[in-house]
């Protein structure tokens, strides 16, 4: 066992993009498991959460131990394979295989990020239905405003979809607020 990062203070610094700010919660990690001597489990319970996304170093030591400990506490761990580091490829893969086979799920970063554009008309419908006030489901050619879709939610959708289709805006969605019309816009080739 070596001295770790304490021998090289320049390696202790957190890169600026990941430096916590005053709104972030920072926990001191005392042992391999992030749950040991920390309020992590209680914080998750207090916020009604039962899932933990795990990233960082070292995959086969603290990350794997935290995932297994989470599982034993009825918390569902998700190890993010491309957001973990380790001493070697073999140790990295061992940790991923161990967690995937015994205590959690292994995912990639991309699978955790929201998809800006639904992949199908059915996915679009599934995205839209919870935004409506009505319990009745509209047909694909019916006006969504008549079913309670408000302008604020429509603006949010426009902003989200504009990331892929730069010409989509609120006015375009409001002119023809139907699942059919919106799917025609979204299913075009990406610009």
C-alpha cells in the first residue's frame, strides 16, 4: 500500500468543472464504503431516494464497496462504467463485473442523460401525456391545448428539442399542437 495522493498535493486538487459550490453537499469519505461514518444513507431516506449513481476512483476499491454496501441497505446502486477510473483495465472490469453480477447495475453516462428528442411517436406520446390535465388521452391529431397542455410546458419542450432541431420554437409548436404535427417536426433528419 502506498501513500496515495497525499504524497503529491498537486494531484489532490479537484478539476474546476467538478469543484463543489455552496449548493452542493460534500461528504467526507472515511473508508472504502461511502456509507461508513457518513450521513449518506439517512440523506437518501430523507429525500425519498432509493437509488445511488456511483462515479469516481477507484472502481475496484471504494466504488465497488459502496455499491455492494448500498445493495445491502436496499439502495439500488448504478455504477457508471465510463465515469470510473482504476489502476488498470483488469481491475476496472473486475469491479464492473462484480457489481453487475451481484449487487447493482452497470450503465454508461449517456444512458443517464435525458434524450432531447423522443425516438418514436410512442415515446413522444409517453412524454406528452403526463403534461396534460385531462384524464382522457387525445388522439394523435387532436389539439393538445384542449387537453390542458399549457404554454410553459410547451416552451420547455421547444427549448429541449431545439438542441437537436435548431428551428423549433414555441410558435412552431403552438401553431399545430398535435402529436402528429410534432412527430413530423421531430422525425426529420437531424440538422
